[in-house]
């Protein structure tokens, strides 16, 4: 009976399926609808974002934050420029100085050898204006070598960026058609965007390039604008970025920073190699003997008696250094080292003793160890040098070059460790540092990259190079003034010898000010730090114009023209100054024409040119 029942149920089910031929297709259509819904749910928000972004761009709402932009006004020459707001891709909501807004032509003209230099504030030239930085000096020096082409260097250095940002900048710079890319980065690795100890760090470090692209969206800028502090409420970037200034050399954060640095350099090399652009990877140097550590830990792992003895030897040695009893001080510090050797300040004091005793190789090792043990990581550690060398030399690509600028600068400095002879404070070069680095880097490019002879006789004298750069005596005072400002910002205020460093800077400021006459000193003192850093020559010329001192105004206008020849406003102000003297009529006309090439829509230049040429005979 049960078998019959099962047979009848089976037969009924078969008949039911036979009588409903559309049931299976209905299930298929249902599945397709689900997938259509899922795809729509994914695509619709993206389409909406793209639509809104297009509208914002069309109505010019927000800012283009790409590396370079087209110059408005249909100029006849130099129709592209480096975007001064490009740095906002990496620091949302901050209006920073940005890279040098140099103008250039695209496509790259024939007969031009274009070099793009990428890095942080040391590349930008901070605290000096970019026109005095080592990249600009490299341009001047290479153009003195009687080469068949004209060298053009585009400086895209930006304050506080690290290798994460540099990788993105290099990727964007490929479109600028460089013949060579030079990368000089390492100091901001811990605290720059996405750094392991940065307040800007996110969990998605592998997607840092994507994060920069998102920040460049106008929609993102519009949304983020409601959450940004007013500039007056923002802390100094140096004080704001560090999440920690006590990062041990053997800790996990340090190891991650080394890993990310290596990976980012490898990405940079891959980008340049895929575009078939030669690239130079350089090490970065820092102030070793002239900048004491910020972070200092007592060797607390010691037993109480050992710690007591360590402190006694250390304190006695430190006191003897104050008394300049160098050998005795070193003996005491060596006894402290025998108990525990992981103190940054201990090794810094030992370095000072050995330097005073003229034991230079040993003192350099101590200073380098003090830097590496310093938990404040604004200075690139010594291990980064090996990473740069490995990435550059272990690649299969033949167009990757390694330039050990830290070692080469050390050779230039002489037997003593790098210090205040080449640096303003912890990492920023003074004018002599920029000069020496520019010379050795130019020689490397000429000999190793271009495979040409370096003509030593063609290198200008220091005075000659100053004139080719438009260098002013006020530039030296400006740089030292900014260095003093840096030493009054956290964490530099925690530097152990901060008062010694400040006093040394003040002495240099006083010495450089004494080179100016009384009126120059008064006018310089009236300038803001921003004027000093970004438009010193123009600001000084404006002051002397207000005083109706034509000769002095003309001197500064000419210097400004040398420094920023792509700026139409600079050319026009020079033309206006020249027009006030009959002796400079032809030059004034030439400057007016140059102005209109750079900016055809500058009505004041057109009017001045008409006035200047009105009395000339017709050609």
C-alpha cells in the first residue's frame, strides 16, 4: 500500500512539472533581476559622483589639484605651469606654499633637456625661495657646460611630503615629458602623509595614490571644506604631524617605515622604467654635529645600582664637556657607555668630544649613531642609505642611477661630520649646502647620466653663480630668520641644546645684518616671514619704490626677473621701473613685449607698450 502511494506521488509531481513549463525560466528571470539590481546599486552611486564632479568642474567650483595646469589667458609661450596647489592632494584643508609654480611648454620643445626633481622641503629650497634651491643651481651649472641642448629643471619639491606622496608625484610628472627624474626623499618618511607615526596616517597605506586622487575630486573638496579649521586655528605643520617623537630604532614602527620606504622607491623606479625615463635615486644628508637629539631615554632596563652609576658617569662627562675638558669628558662617557650604550645624547656628547680632539672618523660614527637613536624621526636614519642603494643597484633596469649625496657632501665638508657648515637646523640646507650639493649633483648628471666630460673651468665662481641666480645679501638673513622660527616650534623646542642652537643662529643673523646698510636693515625688518620666503626681491623692490629710490628698486627688480623669468607680473614691474628712465627705453619695451607673451590679457602692459613706442620712428 505504501509503495502505491509513493508511485502516485511521484507521478503527480511529474505531471505537475509537465503542466508548468514556465516555472524554471521564472526562477532564472528572478536571479537576473537580483544581479541587475546589484549592478545598478554599484554603478548608480559612481555615475552620480561622476555627474556631480562634472558639474563642479564645469562651473569651476573647487580647485584643480593636479601636479600641473594649463596657464589661463592663452599665453604665447610657456602655456603650462606647476600647480602651486598640488600639495593639497596630500594635506587636505591646508593652504601650503606648494611647489615652485614654474611655467614650461608642452610638448617639450626640441633642443631642451628637461629634468624633474622630486622630494620634500629640502628640494623645494625651504626656507629660501625655490629659485635659490639646489635644483635651480643644477640648471644654471649644467647650462654653463656648453652642451648642445638647453637644460630646464622643474622643481616639484613640496613641504613635508614623503615617499608615498613622491611616488604619486613621479607618476604625474611622466606627462611633463622629462628626460630625467631625480628623487631626493627620506626625511619625512615617519611623519609625512601616510607615515607610520603621522597624524595624517590611514589604514590603507597601499592605497595612498588612490587617497590622493580622491582628495583631488572637487566633490571631496566641497565636502571637506566644512570640516577644516580656519588658517589662524591651524598649528604649525611641524608641530601637528608627529604622532610620536619617541620611536625606538628596534621597534615595529621603525621596521614598517623601512619597508614602506623600500616599496615606494621600487614603485617609483617601476613608474620611470615603464615610461622609459632615466631616474636618479639619491640619499639625503642631515645635520649631525650641529643638531642635538630631541628624544632621550634613560636606560631604565638597568638595575637600580647600574642606573645610578650610569647617570653619575654621564652627568660628570656632560659637565666636563661644558668645561671643554674633552679627553676627561670622553673618558667618563665611555664608562657610561660600558654600562649601557643606547642613549642618543650619550653618543652625541661623545661625538662632540672626539671632534674637539680631532678624531674625525670616530666622531662622525658617534654623531650618526646619535641621530639613529634619536626617537624624533625628522632626520632620515642611516639605514635608509642602504635601502636607496639596494633599490637603485639591484634592479634589472639599466636607466636607474644611484647617487650617494650624503656621502659626497661629507667628503665636501672635510674631515669633520656634517653640521652647521651646510645646514640651517636639522635637515634644511643653508646656501652653502645648496651650492655644494648642486655642484656634485651636476657633475654626476654630466658624467654618469649623460656620459660627458665635466668641464671644471666652466663652473662659475661663487660670486658669478650668485649673480646668475639673482642672489641677494638679504637672502642669507632670511634663511637664518626662518631657521630661528623652526627652532621655536615643537618638537625642535625639545632639542637638548636648543638654547645653544638658537644663540648660534642669532649670532649669524646679526653678522649677516651687519652687511646691510641702515636703511636696508630697517626695510628688511619690516617684511613678513612669508615675504622673505616667497617674494623677497619683489617685496624689497616694492619698499624702495614707495621711497622713490629708482636705482635700488631697479636692482631688486632685475634680481626678481632673474629669479622668476616666467612670471608676467615680474616682467611688467621691471618694465614699469625701466620706463621711468630714458636711458632704459629699449629695455623697457623689450620687457613689455615679454610680459605680453606671457600674459596677452594684461592691459596695463599693453598700455605701457603703446606709450613707450608712440614716439619711436615707424619701421
